[in-house]
C-alpha cells in the first residue's frame, strides 16, 4: 500500500514532486500498488523516481515517463504501453513487470533486472521497443521477445539465458559478452 502523503505529492505534478525529492533526498518514495495510470502527470519527462518503491503500481498507458527511475523497485508493475524514451532505469528491478508494448527507446537499463520471477513462466516483451537502449549487464533470463525491436541496443554482458526471440528486430544489436545459453531465435 502506497504512502498516502507521497501519493498526494506525486499527484500535484512533476515540479512539486521533484522539489519534495530534492528537499528529502534520504526518503525512499513509497508508491507501492498505486494506480498511477490516470493522467495526473501526462508528460512526466523529468520526474525523479529514483529508489522509489513502485512494486505492483499501475502505470499502464502513461504517455511519457522519461525521468529517473535508477534503482527503482518496479516488480510486478503494470507498464503496458508506457513510453520510457531516454529514461534512466539503471539498476531498476523490473522482474515480473508487464512490459507489453512498452517503449524503452534510447533508455538506460544498465544492470536492470527484467527477468521473470514466476517459476516456469517467461517475462513477456510483446511488441516492446528497446531500439538504441543501453542494456549493459542487464538480466533477461527466461524472457519472451515477440515482434520486439532491439535494433541498435547494447546488450553486452547481459544475461539472456533461456530467452526466446520471435519475429524480433535485432539489427546492429551488440551481444558482446552476453550469456546466450539456451536462447532460441525464430523468424528474426
């Protein structure tokens, strides 16, 4: 359950949120399970949600969340169709998040964990866009990429073991040092 005082500040807009964050740098924002899909922040380009607890939060359909999410907890969050264009998600925990049709074009996901957390299941990246994304050292174990775009992405030293790529654009993708054991690629 989200901290209501944090949620109230968030809903007042990006400027108030970021001002509060700069005045309270040691507070870990708690927006756990909150419905953030409403258009209270229609264009959150510069929002600072670093180290925020967004586990299970609903951000589905949010137009632009291109701020700072470094080391944020986004496990099991609904990020369906969210556009993280140029966002900083370095070190973020996105295990089990719904990432269908999510956009991560030119985003920084260095050392992020995007693995599946359900035993026997796969994290879905159906129609996800990660063109030009920085995914160095990220975890993608047991992920399913279908009609995804990873063109020009940097997946060097990433762990992609057990992942499946179907009809996915991998042109100019850097896999140097990546763990590709038990990875399948069909109709690329």
